[in-house]
C-alpha cells in the first residue's frame, strides 16, 4: 500500500495517440466517491455477469446513468433498466459527471457528456481480459476510467489483440482517458493481487464513464 503515497508525485503521461494517464487526480474525491458507490449499489446490486458463451466474469458489476452495460446469452448491450430490479438505473452523481467531463477535456475531448458509468469491483484474483469497448455507437467519444482502492496493473495494447501490451500500475485516484485513434485499442486488467487499502479494504473499484449513443439522446 505504500506505493499509493507516490500518486501525487507522478506526472501525466501520453500512452498512445488520444490516450493519457492522469495519476492521482481523483485522490481528493475518492472518499466521497466511495460513499456514493455504496448508495448506488444499495439500489442496483453488484452482480457477476456472464459472457454470451456462458463464462462468468470474475469481476462484480453494476451501473448508473441513463443506460447500463449488460452481458448474457443474448449478447453485449446497453439497457435503460436493471434486469435484477426492473428499475431504471440510478443516476450518475452530478459530481462524477463534472469530474468525468473535466478529465475528458484535459485529454482533448471537450464535448464529452457521459450517459453511462459501469462500476466494477475486483477482489483478489479478479481480472479483465483484453477487450475493446465497442458496444457504443458514439465511438467518437472517449472512455474515462477512474481507479479506487487496491492498486492494479492496467494492460493497454493496440488496435489488434496481438499487439504488445503495456502494463501500467494504477493506484487509488488515478485516471486514464482514451479516445480518438486509441478508442478501440485493446485493454484489460491483470489479476488483482491480494492486498488491502484503507479506503476500500481488499477491493479495487473502477468507474468507467462512456457516451453510448449519438448526441440526439440525453
């Protein structure tokens, strides 16, 4: 956990054309974000989804926003309602929206307006295989990803699955934004090590903000 103290000492870094690493920029907001995450999952519980092929994700997930990302035998898609509760997804907290827009603007995407926030919780051993975020129609918009809690290695590759990946250590409060030429780059998360963080205990949380549809929908 000691390396979390180094977060403010690291500087912004370009990872690829259109992709930027912003270390430590959410540190001052992380305690409030965790309070709001707990409020969201009280209404939209975490669940382990399955791929269309039937394999269960090791990561627990839920959503907030006008649309939520889902995966099951029917495929990958966005829906406006939580299939577990039948209710609309909880709203994205206003402070999250402002922050995501600010981070996108710092990366050169001034027009970003998130519709969806996928909330992932990683326990020890949980991982996310290399994949592209391509279930959105608004691919001219970036992805804004916020890390909270236990540190993890973010795997960032290229336009092809077999492109060599970079392993980037993400600590609590770090943000990665990618779009433009890198919007469909393969990325993932290496298995989470067994560790603890004073904010989140044994877990890592990840907030991923996305624009799903073209701007004619709120």
